[in-house]
């Protein structure tokens, strides 16, 4: 199949810049609600792919410390936030093993080349008994499946999103990846907010709660590191 598409340069910094260092408030709240529903609070959060640090504004009332890791330092990241700049496509991060009670990667894994190695690195820096949280676009939403049929691409992985979005993962892939990294108590949650196919309108909240997989633009997978 011939394509005449022209793509921007593909570097880690380019991909990071395309993301603008932010996600949606709905995704941040999904992370907060998932942690709160399990009574997870206190201790240290390490936010991998932290962007402008917006997640900390949602979690700061429940946790004691926060550190951000990313390929670039975004101007919206508060100057007093502990930050380390690194290449997330590698796993040689200057973070000690067992550094965090909660490790988050919000809308980050889809930007990277090797999701399996990435999640292993997340698990490494979680404390025994700590939690790993990963969010990504939901490829099984009604919008994404219709887009796949019509355009032969998932909704969040069209040419306009490339090379920023490069690795599309199903929830079954993410569950396997977390399990392979040694995480337990793995569960999936949904944002319960998504766009109706072929329109600019969003799915009514009541319907989204009844059919979360079909009606959510984003999903979350959480797992716990063994205490052993």
C-alpha cells in the first residue's frame, strides 16, 4: 500500500514535545479514584512521564512526596517539584530500586518503543507491596473500533498523532505486560468519558457507566508488587 504521508522527526524529545506535557482532567481523576478506592495513600509517588506535573495537583492531598521523570522539563512543571530528566526509551534510570509507594505512567506508554521493558522498570522502582498504575488510550472503545474499520487505524493512532503515539496496546496486552513484570492483583478501570463515533459529542455519563469499555477514551491498569 502506497503512502505519501510525511512525518516529523522521530526523537524522544520530539515525541515528548508533541504531547505538550499534559493529559485530560478525566484521566488524572481516574488515577486518583482508582487509588482512593483501594485505600492507597501516604508515602512517595514517582510519576514517570510526568509532563507538567498535573497529576500531583490531584494526588497531593493523599500522598506525602512526589517526584517526576520525563524526557524534557516542561515549563508548566512547578519549579519546586523534584525532577529527573531521562530517556524513557531506555531503562537505565537514575532511580534506586524500591523508591516509590506508587509509580504512575499517565498517557506515556503509548509514546515508547518497548512497553514490556518500560513496565519492568516501573516495577523495579516500586517498593515491595507498592503499586504501579499505567494509563493509555482505549483501543476497544466504540470510537476507536469504528475508526479502525473506516480508516484502518485506531482513533488515537492516526497519522496526525504520529510519531508521538507509536505503540497501541489492548487492555489484554497491558494485563500480560504487568503480570510478566511480576505484578499481582491486576485490575482494569475506565475513564467513563468518550466521544460518540462519527460525531463531536460525548457519550452520556449514564451510558458510559453502564458500558465503560465501549464508552471510554482511556483506560487504566493497576498492579501491586509482591511483598516477598
